[in-house]
């Protein structure tokens, strides 16, 4: 705070000030689409001895680097330019976020890491456009977390496509280039060849009996082939590729969920089936 002669007479740490809009010390956290905050600053009368106008100056710092890794200068947006950020669905509980499709109002579940365009934030809801998966190009919105933070996060960093290999005779599923092995069964197995592993479509088996053994048991990855064939965890197969190492399912899920297939953002990678 500066007095009428522009001499600093007081200073406060923003993270220690309670936001009257959100009701807690949120540090006046920024949002790519703008965020409204309000604070009450406890100014002692003793520092306001002069007549005239006192001014408050807020100092903000962003966390974006001013250069690239090769040390070249990183250009900022032009003055008054706008950029709609690309974001992703952050992790919640079992990996599925309930959202409201707009304007229909229907409630759908979207999977962790799904790419979206963050359009705006209004009255405690984040509005976005879905950019991949079964609801691609649809508009949706989601409430914020209890602490006021968003379920969206800017800047997804996807990994290259993953390749899984299933050996029918030994009933072993492997990740190419890695040593882990997963026991898996497939009733009426697919012919030898390569198949696409698609993004999760919806939570399967709401009362999934395997959830006490695998947090991500409700997430199934569809295999792009005629009919409803999936990669999932369980104990039996009705035509799907079922990982019977239930306790290992979450580690396989983690290996797949951040990957995107080259030239096909609606897929994680490929599955090769061999004898």
C-alpha cells in the first residue's frame, strides 16, 4: 500500500488473505479463462496519517518459462490476444468424471486424461468442448471440486502410442519393450493380426465386483473390431480379452491411459495377437 506521496506504508502476503468470493485463503489462484476474487485487507488507521488517496498495488507472477529448452526466447501472446486453452480431465476416484452435456442436460461420465477445449468458467462451473472419444465435439460442463479448484487442467502431455502383444497359447499379455506380463484369457480369440485399442467409452458394470481389487476395474478399453470386444479385467471371457491378474490391472491401466495412437487421437495404441 502506498500513501499519497507514493511511499510504501504497508505490505501483505496474498496467500494469507481470505478470498470473500470463495471463502478461503486460495492465494487468488488464476484461471486461463479469468477468475473473480475479492479480499479484505486489514489496514491499521495508524498508517493512514496523510490526507489524500492511498493506492494498493498487487504484484503477480506467472509460472511460465520465458524461454524454450534450447534457450530461444518464448513469444508471449500479442496484447489483447486470446487463446482458448486445451485441457484434460483430471483424475477422480475411479477415473470417471460426471459432467452435464450442454444444452441437453444429460449426465455422462468422461474418462481421466480425455482432451477438451476449456471454453469458459461461469458461476462455479467449467464449460468445455470434448475433443476426443465417444462424445467428441459435444459441449459439456462440470462443477468444481469442493475446494473450488477445477477438474480440468491445462496442457495435456500425451505419450506415444502403446503396443500390447497377446500370446494366445500361453495366455500372456505383454507391453512391447517392457518386462511385465499379465495373465489374460480370450474366449473365441481374434485372428492373428493387429487391432486398435480405443479410448474408454463409459464406466462398465457400475457395481463392478472387482473394484475392491482394482481401482480402475470399471474402465474397459474397446478393441476396434466388429462386435463388442474389450480389454478389461475380470475372471472369465465372453469374447473380450480379460486380464485375470486383477491386482495388476491398475498398473496396465496406468501404462495405457496417457498414450495416444499416431494419427488417431481416439485410440491409445495397438494390440497385436499372436499364437
